[in-house]
C-alpha cells in the first residue's frame, strides 16, 4: 500500500468517525436544523459501516505486511483495541454516573435496558455488547 493510499484511507476513516460523532452529538432529541438531516437519513449508521470496511482494508494490509504471523497480529490488535476500549468503558461509566446524579428525571424517562451494570461491563470488555444473545 502506498503512503498516498494509506493517507487517503485514514482521511476517509476520519470523515466517517466525525460523521458518527455528529450523529451521536446531534441526536434526534437534541438535533436542530440543519443537523437533524444527519439522523433523518441515518448517516451515522452508514458512516459506521464505511469506517469498519475501510479499517478492514488497513488491518488486512497490516496483517500481511507488518504483523506477519498470528501471534504478532493478535497481540498488535489486542493492544490497539483494548488501549482505547478500557479507558472508554471507564469514562462512559463515570459520565453515566455523573449524568444520572445531575438529572435523574432524564434517565427515568429514557428507554434504556435495566441490565446489571456488571453485565454491561463484561459485555463491554469482551466487545460482545452488540451480539444478539447479549440482550443489551
């Protein structure tokens, strides 16, 4: 992969990540025109798919060229994923506690799963929270 192609793919992934961020930030409940268009056409979901497809190309190239061998690849992927996932889970839990303390009425009216927080943590750490059998 040339450095130009790598830079281009990284730029597209950045744009996709920004679209996902904006879809969450300007959620339907908070979105005002013209930002409500992001959720009206579901750009956030499309951007997630685009991000992961492009990431697949980058990961496949890395596995073939840089991290040759199964053990090296698995170690590199695990360190990249969990170095972001674990702090994100901790930050999410802290912000959720802060949000619940700040405005309990908002949390009471929202439709959220009433699963055990430990269950959420286990599914989050194992990255299985989106599996159909997780029930979340």
